[in-house]
């Protein structure tokens, strides 16, 4: 059940990100200056942490999404759902271990 | 009714170790209470006692107004599914010693169905979904002789024949909690039992019923149902098989 709860939470979070993302990217059609002004306000440590959270959410949602596809389409998927959940978590941790140090250095390194 | 009463009165042989457990029971009397509330009872129990025995002891010795369903008391009739320490189980199949007795044992009615009194819910929405999937053999030939089946054909739906309609699965499903229109795992399990039965000719009818917004596609594979089933039916797998049958035609 918790994989499903996390999937739902990350899914809704990604949805709200996409909403904002489409709006700010569309700004470039309105005026490049306005676009630059908005993008510059994102360059704060708080937004940096938000980006880390966003990558974490997308990483989990994508990997767990593959797990759900396997549960639905692979004949023994339901049998190994728990194992696959831990595989998702393991892959997710590896992914974040590669990304987070570099990203946080970039955000807080000045 | 007489046998359990006598059993309750027999003094246990001396020297058998007993322990006191606190039972926290979620009470609700629609005639008196606006909201359900938790009430605690201390009961003396033995290692062989089940949660159902504790409920009996409370009802017979402490508070006769405690209301719950039970019939066979041996895990067959499916009457006493309840939420015990946050998990749906049959009270008659849950040994108290297997739970953490250093803390109170929380017992409440199953969720997602209308609460009627104490541990009793209105099962009608549950049985309505069950009836809707036509849980009976549909065959055009007259039953003049046996309908022969191979071992493999029988094996195909063996798991889903075990259902006792206790509603532990359906009332553990988060989709069912928020969307009462969803058929729920139990109805799909019982559809599966006939869809994959080689003697049955109504598979397409049932697949059409389940190929609905509120049918199998509502399943979000949370696996709560498989974990709740007191008969160990691989429910999520059964639902996945129905989904696959719908996709492959």
C-alpha cells in the first residue's frame, strides 16, 4: 500500500510542477526578458532543494511506474511485487546517490 | 449457542498460564451515540484463545450490549471479519498470543461499509456487487451427466474457489474506501472463479460487466486485498488475470 501512497503523492507533486513549468516556459513566447526574470528568481537554495525533491519524486514515480506495468503485464509480476518494490527503492537510492551530491554542491557551493 | 456458553464456564485446569489483555473496542450505538468511541476491557486469556474468545468473554461477562457477528467461529462462514490492530482479519482465526499483548488490542468494524452498530456493518453494498457479476454457473447444456474437466482446467480457477465472502479484502481496499461504486476485490475474485471455469459459458458477460470504469480498471495494485485475505487467495493476481483476459480478448 505504501508504494501506492508514495506513487500518488509524487504523481500529484509532479503534476503541479508541470503546471508551473509549462506556464514559465510559455513566458518565453511573451517576452524573453520576462522569462529570464522569472527563471532568475528560481536560483535560490530553497528552489535548489525543491529541484532535489522534484528529481527524487520523478525518479520514484518512473521506477515504480515500470513496476506497476510489470505487475499488470508480466504473468508472474504479482508474485514478485514486493521484491520489485525493493528493487525500485534500491535503484532509486543509487540514482539519487549519483545526483544529490553534485546537485547540492552546485546549489550551495555558490 | 449452548456449546460456547458451557465452554466459557468451564474452569481452566490449574497451572495453565494465563495473561491479561486490554481490548480496545470501537463502540457505536446508533440510538445513543453521535460518533463511535473507543472503550477498553481487561480480559483474562489463555494462549489458545482467539480474539473471538475475548469478544465472547466481554459480551458474556462484562457488557452484554457488545454487538458483533459470528456464526461458525472456525474460519468458514466469513461472518467475523474485523479490523484488528489496523489489519483486516477474522476474529476466529487470530490467536491473541500472536498479537502484541503488551499493548492494547484494537478491534473495530471493517472500513468502507456503513457502520450499523459496534462491530457490525451493512454488508448490502458488498453483496450487491457480488450479485452483479452473476456468481453462478451459466451453461446451455442440461445437467444430465457430469461436466467433465481436466485437472489442469480445474486448477486454473482453484485459488478463487476459496472465497468465503467475509469482505476482509474489499474493506481493506483504499480505492473502495473512497469510491463505493467500485466492484471491489471480492466480486472480481468470484467473477474470476467462473470466467476461467471451462464448464461456464458466461465468461464474456462477466468480462463485459468488469470492463467498466468501476470494474477491474479501478484496481491500483496496492495488494491490500491479498494481504487481508484470511484464505490466502492471491487476489491481486486474480484481478490482473481478469485485466489480461480483457486486453487479450
